[in-house]
């Protein structure tokens, strides 16, 4: 141990730390009390959040954070510390701003965020890279102030902010900036200052000059420093942990795992629906939500090869898999998955309720008063809560009209709800009476559950035939581009809007 520590000290000495004026400040947004605010302890209502006082912001010397809320903001869309039951985050909304600056005259040169939904285009300067595996975003630059203007709600969990005297040589950027990984990991380095050279050390070995991407295959610490003439930057440190992912047999086993556990599926999964970063999959034991970038596009029925890896995460106290993108293979076309037909009275009795792919027929869909994404589904059996979780286009919704509503059985904390995927008119359309066959729009597809073998005809808004194919009894899928379509299957006709 002494020998390892000595070699590490030698490596650090060979790189040598920057002048004492440089600072590194850690901000723990998950602990508001460390910043002069009250930790929210409730999970509903006003007890669930602590509003940011925009007249004072947040000060953790030498960092000052200022906020503005969008004009007309109310509590629900004002900057706040939010208690998500399993964590607290700093939440800033579209139309607001958050500005970081120093109180010691230094410039900000690097910010590393544990965050969600922060994108490069939101920054007013510098460069920003987000690693979806580690959930870390790294900003680099040289600025007295750095402003983020969210174009969607962002969540910050913690941050590490580095400052240096104005004009100082920029520190290296290590990508990814450390974290836990589940296999060989490629590492790259860069320096925002043109012409600078980077030297680095791995686990205390002699420093070497960076010449290009390299791979690490075991846990280690990397220390790097920039050089330009006689100038030296502050040190950049990144700690990497390489772990083996335990295998699990199926989705049922996934739901038995603890939060933040890693897992690799030994068997294939079948894609049900993909909406943005939301991928619903199934096997013969249940349904599961994979949330995050997979780098792949899947259609209903595609088989995803065994080997899918990810980590268990909680959202609304419900488990989902955060994916490790490189473990996802291209989908192989398989049998289409038809939604299970339920009513508002029978949905909760489903085996494998959570994320179950369902359709409720001949139902109205009504926006809850005072809400923007909460709806009520009403059919002959009763009512059930619904939520526009995937932010689909609801403009075609007509008050009192009957629809076949496709979605997944969801739950947020204790509230059970249908997360809406799509809806299509049921009953008579243009004088043609719908029979047992259902036709509904999905993302990139038209899903047909045919009562019998028939010919399917798809016509676009210009009256052009875009598809004509034979469908068989049961589930069928026709891939189409986004747009408005009239679909005829046997004697059943429906108008649908595909996203």
C-alpha cells in the first residue's frame, strides 16, 4: 500500500498542482440544508418542495447561483428543491434561467453535473458533453458567468465547479469523467486551449503524453494536466470503477432487484412500444420500462437479443431499467404484440400490471380541470386515471367522442394510471360501422388487431395509397411515416394520426 501511495505521489508531483488560487467547490443539491434551504420531507402538495428565493439564490463560497423564473410562473413551475421520495433534486423549468458565477474574481473553467435533461444548447458559452451511462454532464470553458436556459425541465443532483484566475490555462477534460462501468471503457481527453499538451497518469504510474483514445479494463484513477509553454493547468481527476454485471433470467427477476443494482438479461426481450427514450418491453413473465438512450430504434414485435444491460432506477417509486446503450443489439422482426383488452373495471386485476400493454375500447378521454396532462378515461364500466406521460399530440381529442385508447398500465407513487400511447376513433367513421377489429396509431406504426383475415388499405391525407397488404386474424403492424391516415381493414375504417 505504501509503495502504491508513493508512486501516486510521484505521479502527481510530476504533473504538479496549480497555484493555490484555483478552487474546486462541491454543491450537493440533494441536501438543500447545506445551502441554507429547508429539506422538503413530504411527497405530496406544498410539503414536497422548497421554493428557491430568487432574490438571494444559492451561495456556497466562492460560487454564487442566481435564478430567474419565467414570467407568470407559479409554484408548480418555479425553481425549487423537489422531493422525489427516493431523492431530492434542484429543478428548473423551461423559460427560466440558472446562472453560475464566482465571488472571488476567478473564472469558471469546469462544471461536472450529476443531472437529467441538461443539453449543450442550453449553455450560453463553453462546451458541454453528457455521458448517458454515468448521468454526468461536463461543461468546460473560461467564463466569469455561465448561464443555463432550459428548453425543458432540468434536474440537478450535485455539481463540482472548478475555478481558476482569469486567462489561466484550461484543465483537461476526461471523457467520460469517471464513474461505474460494466466492461472495457474508452477514454478520451481534450483541452479547450488550442495548442496545449495533456499529460496523464493511471494509478500513480509515470505520466505520459496523451495521443488519442485508449481503453481501461479495470478500476483505476486517472490524473491529467494541461501544459502550454511554461503554463500548467489545475489537475483533473477521474475515478473509474469496472464491475461485472450479474445475469438475471427474466423481467420478474428484475422487479426483485434493489434500486441501483446492475443486471444483464440472459434471455431475449420483445419490444412493445418505443416513444422517445421510453422503451416498453416484455417477456413471458411481464412487462418493463427501459428509460434512456439505447442507440437503437425498435418496432412493435422486434426481438432484442439476450445481453441487455442496465441499472435499476426508481421513478415515482416504480422500477425502471436505465440502459447501458452498447449492450442493445438491432431488433429482429418477430410477432407483433397486441394490447390486452381491458375495461376501467378490470385493468387493476391484470396479472403483471405494471407497464402492461393495454387498450380500453369505446371510452371517452377528458382533460382533468386545472391540469395540462392529466385525463380521465370513462367507459361503460366506470372511470380510470390517465396521464400524457409521453407528451403525445392531444390536439385531435374531441370532447365526448369515443376512442380506443392504447397505453401502458402505470403507477406514480400510489396513483395507478394509464400512460397514454395513442388513441383512435371507435364506432362509426364516415358512415362505416366499426366491427371487432381495432385500428390505432402508435409511434411510427399503425397497429391492427384484426377480427379475421382481411385486406388492409392505408391512405394518406392527399388521397394516396401508402400501404395495401393482407392482415391475418390477431395483431398486425404497418410501418408508416408520421402523419394523418385513413385506414380500412375489411369493413372497419378509422382515421388515425401517427407520431
